[in-house]
C-alpha cells in the first residue's frame, strides 16, 4: 500500500514538470518568431543606444525606456534559446533557457511597474520628485530590482530543490511567478488609468488659459523713447489686463512709475510664468497654478500620457498569458485534459512577442525628445563618415 502511494506521488510530481524538448512549433511559428526577434532586437537596440549616448535624454523617464528596451533584448534572446532547444534539442541552450524561463519576463513587467510609479510621482509630487529623483538613483533602483527578482525566481535552483540540467519547466514555479505578474498587472493598469486621467486633466486645464486671441504689441526702443513714455512688458496670459492697467494709470504713471512696475509684475505673476518662461529649458516648463499650489512639469505630464497610452496594451496582453498559465496549473492538478490550454498558451505567447516591436515604435513616434536626439546622433555619424572618407 505504501509502495503504491509513493508511486502515485512520484507520478503526480512528474506531471508538474514539462519537458521543453517535447514542445512542438510549426514552421510558420518559427518564421514568425524569428522575424519578430530580428525586428524587435534592432528597434530596442536603437532605443537603448540612443538613450545611453545622448545627453539630451538624461532624464529618469527616458532611463526607464532604455531599461525596458534592454530587457526586451534579453527576452528576445531567450526566445531564440527556446527555439534552439525545441528544434535542435540543444542541451546547453536548454540549461540557460530553464534558468531564464520566467526571470526576463518578470523583470520586464517589474520595470514597467516602476516606470508607471515614476510617472505617477512626477505628476502628484513634482517638486519633491524633481529634488530627489536622479539618474543615478534610477539606475540603482532598476539594478537592485532586477537582481532581487532574479535571485527570488531562481531560488529553487541555487537552493538545491531543482536542477537546471533536467531541461524541464516546473508548473508550480510558473504558477507563483504568473500569480505575482498578475498582481503587478492589476496594480499597473490601475496606476496608468489614474495617471492618464490626472495628466489629461492638467493639460486640458492649462491650455484654455493660455490660448488667448492674438493681439498687436508695439515695441519701443528704450534709447529713443520720449521722457513721458514708459515701456510695459506684457506676457502671453495677461496682455489685455496689463494694457488696461497701463491705460488706466494716467498721470499717476509719471508720479510714481516704480509702484506701477510692481503692480504690473504682480499681475503678471498671477497669470503664469511671466518673463522667466522663455528662459527655462523645455524640460522645466511648468504649469502655473494659483499661488500656494505646487507646479507640474509640462513635459512630465505629456510623458505620463504617452507612457500610459503606449503600455496599457502590453498590460492587457499580459493578463491572458497569466490567466492561461494559472489555468494550466489547476487543470493538471485536477487531472483534466490540458492539451487545448497548451495550444492556446503557445499562440498567446506569439501574440505577446509583438510587444517587443510595439513598445519601441510607439516610443519613437510619440517622443519628440527622442527624435531630436536620434537625428542629432545620425547627423554626427554622417559628418564623421564624410570626414573619414575625405
């Protein structure tokens, strides 16, 4: 009786080990995956190199995109390893594939989660974010998060509970990893929705106050102005009010011009950036609100909207994979027929591979800063090639 129970236990335990070499892929799937890997590797490499080499992109929001591009490259390399194991039965490739089976995907989702949290803090706590968040801190956070994730997910191997030489994927490990990924996905979708709503609200509340009808301004050369004239500096948001104040001042203008200047500058400050807006760098242009309230960076808000639009489809594609993985685990545990779920999982992974192309393409198309940096680097390379040829 005890011998029968031990045999049943071994059989039940072996059901959770899926041999990678026993998996099958069609020729169409091989062509599709290799095509996506080639295009995705090229695009993500361009994003990573441009962000790493350009001084114009030395901001945390771009560092997160570079980190995502790097992990995407690792994810695509792991897909090539998996194809080598399935098609060529390469045992050495299988060892690395077992070790990286879930780590790169989980690190990618964790980086996207940290990027969403970064955008949320940049919108809600901009002043504190601007003072405390640096590029070095961002790189350190991403490195620590990747290292901790790798150590935790691969803990069954370095603790001796499992071996990388078996060339199998354990479904219990997959279950807990995808359960964690599902929680990350729920949190990030919720966070991206909040970011999108807040950012759109900020942007829409800003532009109606500054899109005023154009007016004619007359600029007087200070060297030739008459003794009774006094130049009035107008700003975009408060031109009409300043003009009315200047006309209403009348004779008092000559009696106490300094007090008029103070009044005019106070009115300008109520309307926005005043004289200082044109002198700021594009990254530090802020939304001017009422006195006593915090300001929000215009570039940070726009970057938050773009990231939410770009990454929400990825998270929505993550849920079917996580749910199917959890369903496979429970199907095997309950002794059901799981062949259909395995086929569904294979096609879902093929669809999910498209994110490695979608992410860099959307980043390139929506980020004007990246396009300027890319054009600058391309121009420098062109000049260097022409100089070397001559």
